């Protein structure tokens, strides 16, 4: 799955590219509209993420020219919070969805998956498993030993990340960038608290324990004893 990201803000661009690559996508990043347009017209992408405010050729023009050239890949727009009319305009021009900045990476990923699925292109597995724990991405449902577990959106995103990267120790900074938004301060204990709550729901009444703390390093989900 190849994704084109057109974003002029270096911080956001890098954040998107890294996050998507860590999730397993191939990503091209263009820093302005002209580059983005060139890539969109010459390369094959499964999806494009377009920032609206770009120097030179803006996101609207990029989208218009992409559609005019007959490219029908799904397009996700990134807009600023106060630009409601932008969203309407984007959808009229043929964008498939939009996301308001700042956003959590998990939210972006959910949109990307929905768009890819709608295009019938996603071959991704829809259920993630570890021992008797199951996370159903489509139904947004988690069960352990067949018992339904209710999670908040953040807890769900956190568990999804841990399951995807099973056996890997995930540093807080990575968890912060994937589950919270890019400006999130990972020095706070928010992640710790969220992990604690997740454990309470997913591990406390069950064996084996799945979520483990690796002191000084981060967290890992694995079926160790
Ligand atoms: Ca911009």
C-alpha cells in the first residue's frame, strides 16, 4: 500500500510519514503542491493525504488536477480547525474525507483504513489476536476469552498498537506519537495511567498476563509467562 503525503509543515510531514511507515505503508512525502502534483500524476498511489494550505499550488488545485487527469485514488484532506467551508469545498471537489488539525495519529489511521477498504484495496487482516484476546478492527470490538471488553477510543488505539507490534518493546515516545497527537508531551504520566486502565480491563481477570512494563524502556504485549 503506497500513500502520498503532501504537507509543507516539516513537523507534521515527518510525523505523518514516520507513523504511516511504522504501520507498514510505503510513503512518499512532498513538501509543496507542485511536487505533490508531479508525484500524484507520475506515480501510482493507493491514497493521497493533502494539506489544504500549501505554498504555490494549494491543496484544492492539486486535487482538481489529480481528478482532471482521471486519477481516482481516495484523497484525505487536512484542514485547520476554523475552516469549515474548506471541508465543504474539499468534498465538492472530490475529496473523500477530511481531518481537522491537530489530530491523533490513531484517528488518521482509522480514516485511512476506511478509505482503503472502501476502495476495496485493503488486504489487511481485520482481527488482531494474542492468546485469547481478540481485537476486531472493523467492528471496533475487543473480547478476551469470549468476554466483551469495553474500551475508550484511546484505550482501543493503544491496545491496537500493542497488538500490532507484539513482542516489541514500545517506548513511550512512540506510543505518544501513534496514539496521542504530535504535540502531546510524553513526559506526563498520561500513558502510564492509560496502560494501567487497559491492564485492569484486559489483564486483571485473565491469565496469562499480556501487557508488561519493561522498566526504563516502555511497554510490550506478549504471551510470556
Ligand atoms: Ca500547510
